[in-house]
């Protein structure tokens, strides 16, 4: 789920507009044009669900550079700490959005049920013809 979200975010970033600095002119590039301008291997990495560049995440960036022989944990680098904080914030946001979705679905289901009960109540309380 996180890789698909990251892939979606990456695709959205590719569709953004680029501002040219010297003339302050706004240029818009289509996704196909930007895909052709990606760095070597970036298209392949995107098609496999990886980051655009090889140093965004993965084994080489997430694991420590060295280990102690006596088994002590290695301290995290500043970038590793920053990435962990960013991932925690992203995870909290995903959890809150999922809770909102579940609440909305339950609310919609309850409203439909109440509307159906109201209709049934109206039909039951309708005046009935006299028997002759």
C-alpha cells in the first residue's frame, strides 16, 4: 500500500508544472514528455514500484552503514532520523484517512437504513380502505 501511494505521489510530482528561472516563464510538460526526460533507469524503477532515484529508500539507505561486533545498535544518521519521522507522519495520516473513510461508510450505511425504516413506517401507517 505504501509503495502504491509513493508511486502515485511520484506520478503526481511528475505532472507538476515547472518554472523556468531566467525568464520566470511557466512551462507545462505532459507526463509522457517528463517520462522521456527521467534519469537513466528511473522509468524502470517507477515501473517496478521503486523510487525515481536509487537513494530515496531501500536497503542501502535504510540500514546502517556499519555494525558493532559486540552487537550494540548503531546510531541513526540525521537523514535516517528524518526519514523515520516523515514515515511516521505519513503512517499517521494514512491511519486517520482510513478512519475517516470507515466513518463515512458507516454514516452512509446508517442514513440509508434510517431512510428505509422511515419509508416502511410511512407505508405501515397509511390509511387502509374500509372493508365492505
